C-alpha cells in the first residue's frame, strides 16, 4: 500500500469516526437528555476532529530511495480530484438551493448556516476524494488475483 492509499484510508477513518460520534452525540442529546433539536445539534462539534486529517502527510512520510508517486498514481489522484469536485458542485448547488426553496425568495437564513455548509462541503470533498483513491487502487488488494 503506497503513501496515497494510506493517507486516503486514514482520512476515511477519521471522517467516519467523526460522523459516527456526531450522530451518537446528537441522538443522545435529543432523545436521552431531551434538549431541543437546535441545541442537540451541538453534538456536531465532534466534526472538529476531522482536523486530524491535516496530520496524515506527517504520519506517512516518503521512504528514502523509493519512488512513491508515479504516472499511474498521478492519474488516479487526478481522477479522484475530478470526482470530488464534480460532487462538490452538486452539493454546493443543493446547499444553496434547498434553503431558498424551503424559505422562499423573500425569506432569510442565519449567517451561522454558512460555516456549517462549508464544513459539510469540505468533508464531502475529502470523503469522495479518499473513496475514489481507494476504489481505483482496489481497496488495498493490489497484487492479488481478481478472477
């Protein structure tokens, strides 16, 4: 497994842990503690641990004397970035149009929604990019016979 796959796997694990912890926290705050849903959404604070994804290049450094990124890896990364930004535009358009269609053209939304949209879109980008890298490499089963 090369460095790109390791980073993608690490990012995917961090995102899934953050989503799981956030869902558990929001559910517990809403159903168990009986907080109003607006306050229970504070459980999404666990999404902050996605900042750990910034550590992934430090955790998986280049091995001396080995080629860690060739033309095939570059093509895989290019396709993963292309897929991530294609999904970005879909999610961004939905994030802009759904509140408008619910509230209407004469309504308004809180500016507190904007950072939430940005966080969600950023996590979606990282998730799709990591998934596409792992899918293109075959989920780490490179070198095995796939018959």
